[in-house]
C-alpha cells in the first residue's frame, strides 16, 4: 500500500527527471499509480492464461516499487556497462532527447503568461524547415545545418529559439510549424486539456457519474474504444461498505441479523 510519487522516488524514477545541474524535479503526477495498475492487469491476464491452460488459479502479488525499477533499464545499463552516472554535469535534461539524439528538442516560452510550445527536430530535414520559418541569420549558419553542429551548440540554439518563440502565439505557431512538417504542439494546462480540447471531449474521456457522497462528478474514462465491446461508466466508485448488503446479503445469503452482528464485531 503506497502512493505513486513515493514509488517513483523509491524506484529511482524521480532521480531521472529534471533540468541539468538542478535537483530532481519529479514526474509531476502519480505516474506509478497508473503504471502499477497496468502491470497488475498484465499479471492478472497471465494468471488467467495459466488457469485456462491448466485449470489451476494463482495468487498474484505485485510490488509497485519493483515495477517502477524495471523502467530504469537504460540508465542501469549505462551505469553498469559504461560507468556513466545518471546525474553528471549537464545530465539529465528532461527537455532534451538523448535516444535518439535530437536538437533542438524542448519546451519554449511563447507570448502570454506561462504559455509554452513543444518543438522537436527529428533530423536535418526538420531543422531545414524550422530554419526557414525562423528566417533569422543564426538559424541559417552552416555550423548548425547538421545534427553534430547543433548538438555542440544546443544551449545557444535553445536560447535563440526561446527568444524567437516568446514573441509568438503558441497555438498559431504550433499550427504553422506542423504545416511545415515540424513536430510541435502548444503545452496545455489541465483546464485547457480537459474542458476546452474538442478532441478530448469527442473521445468521451471524462464521463460524469453520481457518487454516493460527492454527488455529480466527472471521472477518468478509458483512453481506448472497442468496436464490439465498448466501455461505459455509469456510477461512481463505491464508498467503504456501500455494497455490503448486495454482496453479503443478496449474493452470499447472509441474513440482516448476521450482517448486523458482523458490523458490531468489526468484520465488515
């Protein structure tokens, strides 16, 4: 029993995220709450597979911290084989791509209060397209035309690119760059992503349900739809003991007197 951010710290994931030469920033949300559930779903499916083949069930035990540790494979391999620590001068920089190497690759400020855009140049073709959109001498130099040159001058390019993006609207700039074939998107706040994103709304990702204590509330939907067996969420999660009568009484056949005794004895 634990909590995603604690698992992330204990398994080393928090240590791997942040800006260069700064303290770890963490992952921003409870990543391992979700990923632990994914791993358990896989484990349950494997146990069901075994049951279907042999007729025997299994007890499934999963550690979220160990599940998180398995996500550190590249970092562990880099240290074991190459002797490189995750925390070293200039590393890690979570805004940059190390595998594969890309430059520029990051989050850049745009016009407005705390508005940002994500831009990635996957290769020299992307950079050529971006340099045309920028249209400034620093982006046209032969020294940054190839990836190797851009990697050597990545800090310089990031500063110049940030100065260029800071004068522009994030949504409009993202549209222009994508039209030119450059991966780019406006960084959205939670309200913008949940309430104002037409794609999220049409996907039905945030259904509204009735919870016994909270009342009407929106909950997480599922990020996948099935053509034949699609999902629906019609009610909120149960409160502690909310379904005791249905489970113990209706399904298992215990009487009202027995349920009262169970409650008094602290069984349920």
